[in-house]
């Protein structure tokens, strides 16, 4: 493996440098989708967020940060190709490893790659290098973070402008998100986070999770929590889940998710919605 700086040179192509002019400069908004606990919906939410932003006209890059248990391509029904290991060894460029669907770009990671398993790379450095090299090409960069609290994941969370902390009503999920937010605050000076409650079964349960977590964070950590909203537990079969979750059906779930996202893009004052005629984000601002 090259040193990060040398490696960086290998994919900062001339084309990318040229497309970066001050006239067209708009700050890229970087969001990590995280949560500590596994299986709470991070990847599903990261994918839908990135796809909906892209549909609304934003140039959006989703980076799969689950380095060797990558699920993003699988959820889209695409083959796993482990191209990412070739990016790490500089045998392929960033562009060659991307999956491009209009404004939606995806950089998948690997699945069970022995090279990645045995490599001594600092994954957070690699991802931050990629972001720094390409952020001028995007309005939004979304990171799909793995479960757990590794230094690498915490560093990526802290590096992003915003964190979507995904929590479910499960006690262990609430505890794990609290622990994540605590370490991010104490060791990385992260003072604010956004909360998404996933898989809640009724409004009372949603409110209870919000109250428990936000009050405990406020009293014991002191960081700010912005509640983005919730996603109910969907009654869909395991086989049909990804298609239903990512599709644009005329159902309440999809409409509410888009509202939730619109509430966020309005608040952060990031790049404004370009394609208002698309209808995807043409809702009143009433997140919860
Ligand atoms: N709102 C929901 N309603 C019902 N089931 C859900 C919901 N959200 C997620 N799930 C279920 O949880 C599974 C795991 O989702 P996902 O892969 O997005 O979680 P994750 O947090 O990324 O997991 P990991 O920690 O392993 O990366 C989904 O495949 C789906 O079966
Ligand atoms: Mg995941």
C-alpha cells in the first residue's frame, strides 16, 4: 500500500481539477448515517437518502464505509465485484469503481476480501482522501457507516458536517446510540447530531424513544440533538424489503421519508433544491 499522500495522487485526475472552478463552487454537504448498533436500518436509510437527493437534482455520492461487509450494491440488486480492493492498490481509479445512475453515484466497498482483511490501511484516511479529492464534484456526500464504535468510524462521523444517528426502540439500540454520541462528544468535540427513529410501532413508542434519548443526552452529555423524524416498522417480507423501501411508491412511508429529508435540507441551508418541478420534495415543511 502506498502512503496516503502518494495514493491520493493516483486518482486526482486532470479532469477533476479542471471541473473545479470558483464560479461553480458550492460547498458539498457531508452526512454520515450511523448508530452504533447493527441492523437498525443505517444502510437502507443511507441509500434512500442518497437516491432521493439525487432524484431532486443534487449530485450525490454514497460511500459504503462497511469496508468488508458492504451491503449497498446488494440492496440495489447489483453484483458484488470487490473493485474497491483495486482502488486501494491503485490498480483502478475512483471513477472505475463507481456505480453511476444519473445524479446518484455509489462507491461500494468489499465483501469478504482477503486483501482488505489483511491490509493495514487506515480506512478512515482512505475515505477522507476520497472525499477531499472529489467533494467539489458533489452537492452531497453520504457515508453509510458500519455498526460498532471503531476509531475509524468515529473519525468519519466527526469529519462529516452532519450525523444521522439511526436508533430503534430496542433498549440496546438506544444505549448504543447514546454511547456513540457520548464518545463523539467527549473525544471528538462533536456537539450536534440528528436523530432518526426507525422501526417504531406506534406514535407513543416513537415519542418515548425521542424523550428518553434527547433528555439523557442533554442532561449527561450536553450535545444538541435535532429530531429529524421517524420511520415506522414496515410490514414487508424480508425478500421484498429493499425494493419496497427504496422504491417511490405512492405510500405514506415514502411521502413521510421525503418530508423528513426536505426538513433537513431546508434547515442545513445546504445546496437548494434544483429540480422543484420533480415533485419529489414538493411537500409542506412539517417533519413529524
Ligand atoms: N422501517 C423498517 N421496517 C421493517 N424492517 C426494517 C426497517 N428498517 C430496516 N428493517 C430491516 O432491517 C434490516 C437491516 O437493515 P439495514 O441493512 O439497513 O441495517 P444496518 O443498520 O445497515 O445493518 P448493519 O449494521 O448490518 O450494517 C433490513 O434488511 C430490514 O429487514
Ligand atoms: Mg449497513
